[in-house]
C-alpha cells in the first residue's frame, strides 16, 4: 500500500532539486538560494506571530498577508523566466509596497522620533521582528544577486517589484520591532558609542 502522505522522494539526495517550472538544478543554484532565504524569512515571521502581544491584533493580520506575499515571491523565484507557469502566479508589485508604507506610517505615528541607532532587542516580539528584518535583508541581497543574471536594464518588472517589496518589508520590520517594544512598555536601547 502506497503512503500518499509521504514528504520525501529521495530525488534531492544528490544535491539537486526541481524548480516550480520543472527544471532540475543544483541546490546551490542562485535561484534556489534566493527562494530558500525567502522561505526562512517566512518561518521567522511565523515565530514572530507566536510572540506578538495581544495588544496588536492588526499586526497579526498584516503578517499573515505578508507571509502570503512571500509565498508568491518564492514561487516567482522558483520559476524560470519564460515558463508558462508564470501566467498562474500572483505578481508582487507597487501596491504591495504601498500597503507596507501605509502600515509603517501608522506605526510611526505612535513612535517617538529616532535620534540615533538602537540595539536590536527588547520584548520577544521585537527580537523576532529584528531577526526577520535581517533575514529580509539577506533575501533582498540574494534577489539582487539573481537579478545580475539579466542584462543591464533588462531585469523583469516582476523581479524589480519583488526587490522594492523586500526593501520596504525590511523597513516595516524595523518599525514593527520598535512598535512592539512601545506597546509592551519596553524601551528601545540606544547604541552608546
């Protein structure tokens, strides 16, 4: 009797994996590296969700939406350009970045202005937000590296939209860390030079 719930195939035991578009590539392929870090970021956001204070239900909804966006980003990254599979994928574009900007402005409206650098830390939710921020920056660097495979000025619009989204997301996560500290009464710790 075949187990239909099996999570392993053994096809990757020799260091290769399949892209969403069907190609077999090395697990060290830049495309795999990029969507792998996006997956890590999504997992860190899951941990952040578990640490959110009850006083921030709207943040939970935002993070669930961001996690969904990141699954779309990962699907795009896991698909070779020109593949017919791209037609079925949801694009991440300017409206997604604008949504993050709105959330940043909303949270910033409750925060005191920064006068210097702060150390990552504070409430556990803030710590997870800072970890998500740094993971997001790493994902952004991997997508930038992947974008270098394209001729100058010929980067697909979708990839450009993803880069803008990841850049804005790291800003959102920084502000979220400060916001989580603020609503839990934990002060940000300034960097003392």
